[in-house]
């Protein structure tokens, strides 16, 4: 039926759905470990000549099972299930070895959300078997799937494996701006598809950094008190006593964030990030 929507909510895994201790190891020519990268650091990392990337920690199911479910993302899924229309759920991860990870993810969604996560909607774009499958179906002259960047591979999966299956309402949740920007480019190729990118930054660390580095003097917190409480929890001495901080804001006192040169203020019932004014002082809990 023309106009019928087929929707899916698609989640990145590391630092979007689950936070783990797994790291990408950068090894030198003789195999020595030069550095260990978090998933966020790996997204922007370019290996130097002679360096190799070791992903073995991401194949350790023990590390994955000890991971912490990101509360911010859990609240999003809970809201979708409570208020949203019927939609599928999927996983789009840079990890390898889908065969190892899929059973865990299926159990996770069933036990926590009561949702049946379909195996065919779990995509591990660094899985060599998946790369082989993509290359067999590729047009002659196309670059090998494994040679593409993670963001390009994710975009290709969305275009081929989701739009190709009739999904025309796609929400994508990722902690990488690069992945989301790659996702948004497809609006030009498939104008009939509704693309909804969602940047997952549960502690507001990236967004505070972006505001600090921008030239703006002020930023409205659209979600109001809910955003304020998240920021206070992770970037102020008031993590355990937010009520005191909220009372100070209501009284017109700014709350300076640590270590950012940024303050939260309340004006006319609305909350803003502001560059720390001279009168803002480092607050102490209690």
C-alpha cells in the first residue's frame, strides 16, 4: 500500500547501547602495543604506516557481558515501547563476529525490554563473512567492503540491507557524528525514506565540548530540567545533591561546570549553557 510506513530503530553497540572495557589495540611492526583506543577514539583514528589494529577484545564475550547498559539509551527504548507505534529494532555495530555476539544481544533485548530482536537485523560490519557476502553482490569495480571506513560501511548497510528490504522510516542512534553524517547523506539518494539521526551523548561530554569550542555565548537546553540533571550528574559537584543545585538556579545563581569554562543559568523559566560570567564561582557541594 502506497504511503505505508515500515519503521526500524537501529542502534550502534559500543558506547551507544553498552559501555564496556574493550579497547582497540594499536600494534607496531613487531607486535608491541603502542596504544589502546576506546571505541570513540577508534572512530577518528588513522593508523600510521606499519601499525596494525587488534580487535580481539571485542570478540571477548566475557567483556561484553560485563558491560553496562547505557541508561540514557535504555530510557529511549523504554519510551519507544511505551508511546511508539510498532517498529522493528536492529543493531549496527563496527564489531566483528556476528555469530558470537548475536545470541547475547537477542537475549539482552528479550530479558530487559521484552523485545524479540531478529537475527537478520543485527549487522556487524567488520565481520569477514559479512564483508565476503557484500563483495559477492557488489558491482564490478566497487571498492571491497572491508576497505571502506566504518561510517561508509554502516551507510551502505542501511541503504542496501534496510531500504532494500522496504524500510522507509529509519531512526539511527550512534555516538559518532561521522557515522550519523554518513547516514544523512542518503536522504539525497532515497528521498522517499524518512531518516532520523540521533546523537547519543549520555553524559553531555561531547556537546559541552562543542559548545566550549564554538563562538556562541549561549545555548538553550531544549529539554530543560532533564538535560540540566544529566549535566549536573556528570560535570558538577552536585551529582549527589541536584536538588540544591536546582534551588540555586531558581534563585538566579549560575552553576559553573567542572572542568568546563561553562555555566548553567536559569532565566524566565528556561535553562541555558553560558560561558562562565565573571561572577560565577567554583561551587562546592553542600
